[in-house]
């Protein structure tokens, strides 16, 4: 990998780490809307993405070297297959965690909507009770 690619990878890693640190600090100050589980899921996904970034910087082993013997070439192919498998499993883990995070988000949205409707029903009951008492609520 070129020095420019390595520099870009380091900048992306620094941004991800600063973002994660910001999320943790916001959570500690009670300024975050995320639950503890959602924060843990998102930080885990960020770490897995950083691992994928590190693997992309490390890169695949060279397979097209004409000086390799057949045993060395076979070992390089096995290493390449292992590398691609690890990256694919990391991507799959990130997708599964994202789906779990989405389910947590939907459940939180459902709870908030139910709370809003309960408050609305309570306000409607108060309004009916207020109208039923004969007070029109208008100044005389």
C-alpha cells in the first residue's frame, strides 16, 4: 500500500476513534439518546470496521510472483483464502450487529410512540372532564 493510502487509513481510524470517544462521553453525560446496549453494539461495529480497515492496509499476500515454488504458491493461496474469509466474516458480523441495532432502535421507537399515545389519551380525558364540568374555559 502506498504512503497516501496508509495516511488515509490512519486519518479514517483517527476519525472513528474520536467519534467513538465522543459517543462514550455523551453517554456518560446523559446527553445521548442511545441505550447502553445500542452504544455497545455501535462501538463493537466500529471496532470491527477498524479491524477491516487494518486488514485492508495489510493487504493480500502476493500471488503472482513468478519466483515462488509450487509449495510457496499453495501456501500463499491458503493465506489469501484465509484473509478473504476473515474479512468476509467481519463484514457478516457487522451486518448482523447492524440488524440487532436496528431492532433495538425500532423497539425504542415503539416505546416512545406508545408513551406519546398514552399521554395524548390522558390529555383527551382531561379535556373531556374539563368540558363536562360546565366550565367553557373562556374568559367572561
